[in-house]
């Protein structure tokens, strides 16, 4: 069962400029979190490195930069990482929101694959590979 976003203390947002997005490319994709003052780095890039304590509940959200766009965004998959521990791997909450918990100290990259379905066109699939540094 997914952690409800209201139980999260860390929020990572994936902003997508669907006008710049190309299949398999990360152009037009920007990751940010609400933890910059606590050691996160590379805000606004696909190489976001989030610094958090063990036990933190995290909410990932996928957002379109253009509020008038009719492109449908959805997170398709999360790769596993050692910092998620035995049961912390992010889980589907809804099409654009997944939640999880970091349960082990260390630093690890993880994959997030998402899809942008532009009406009357084929879908665009993109994978980003941010990092978590857990202490």
C-alpha cells in the first residue's frame, strides 16, 4: 500500500516542458525538491541529488510546465535502489504521484520512467536518473 502524500515530509517534483520533450531525451525535464537548505544539489536538472535522513517519506510528482497543455503525463516505473531498503521502494499513488520511504543509509541513483501522451501523437517515454543521499 502506498504512503499517502500527506504523510510525506520530502517532495520531489518532475517538471516537464512537453513542447521541448523528445522521445528518449531529457531536454525539457527539470527535477526539484523542497530540501535545498539541507544539502540537496543540482536543483532544476535531471541530476537532482536529494539529501535526506533514514526513515523519510518521499512523494514524487510529475507536473506539466504548461497549465494549458492537454498532454497526459504518467509515471510508468521506478527502479529500485539500495537506500529504499526492503519495503521502501516507491509505490503508485496515482498516475502522476508515487510515494516511498528511504530505509537504509548510503548514496544511490534510481530510475524514474514516465510517459507523455500528446493527443493524436505517439507517446514519449523518458527516463531520468536522480540520486538519493541518505544519512
